[in-house]
C-alpha cells in the first residue's frame, strides 16, 4: 500500500483513498440531494413566514408547524382544549397548523406542550438546507478536479461541514420532540393507526363468528 511511499500520489494507499472518497461522496449525495425537494419546500414556506406579508407570515409558519408537528408547537396551541381535534377546531385558528388535519393528536396527559421558540424552526430549516448546499460544493470539488489537482483541504472540510449541520439539525429536532413528549405524553398506537376507511370501521364492530354461535 505504501509503495514507493505512503504519501506518493501513485501509491496504492492514495488510490484507494480516492476510491473510498468517491464512494462516500456518492452516499452523501443520496441524502443531500434525495431530501432536497422537501428541504426546498420548507424554505418556500419559510419565505412566506419571514418575508411575506401579514397573511402570508401566518400561513407560512402554520404550514411549517403541520410539516414538523412531531417537535414544533405554534404560539397559542397550549391554550387549545385537551380534546381538540380537526373536527372540533376552527381551521382559521392561528394556533392550528395548515391544513388543520395536521394538528397534533390530543395529548394523553391532557396538557399541551408550550409553544416552541420560532428561532428553532429557522435553525432546523437552514441547517438541513445547508447540508444540501455543502454537498453541492463537495460534488464540485470531487468531480470538477481530478485527484492530482484537487485542493487537499476541500474534501475533508465540506464532508465535515455537511455532517455537522445535518447532525445539529437532527439533535435539535430530537431534543424538542423529547420535550413535547415529556409534557404531552406519547399517543397510543391506535391514535395514528386508526382505520379511516368506512368498511374497515364497520368491520371492527361486527361480532366475531364465535360470538354469533354462542
């Protein structure tokens, strides 16, 4: 592997490092580019929230709250009824996500989590988007330059930056989601897995054959 030396550009070691780097870059592209449509969708609603007029601002953050309902709570949502649901809540209420059927399930503890600080939404969205942006820059260096001309600092720098921004965004969502569950509790599986199909609902109330026989 180190012939003639370990750092020689033609050594097997340097060739295998290049091969491994290209493979890792391709794997990072899967997440960096595969999640890009959803990340740019979030940035679109972010622009409504932060740049749009008064009506757009409200719609933007309510859209984002519906998308990220697992960890984000709107201002005023802690004042909703503990049994609030899409059927019993005014869709125009600013404390309810858009669309209103994306509102969180009624909390098992009967207590709504306090509103999430708005800067945390900014932080998560831009960290996720930065992961895609850094991946674009990394691809430029990986594919525009060959291994002889590529700056030695480029690969390590942008791999590290891409991993860091994605990691801190994930940590933020995990931490906030944990705080929400600590207050609201964890909805039972039947809440999310409840059948909505009419035939399925009817099938649940039909007596079993053994019950009929008895």
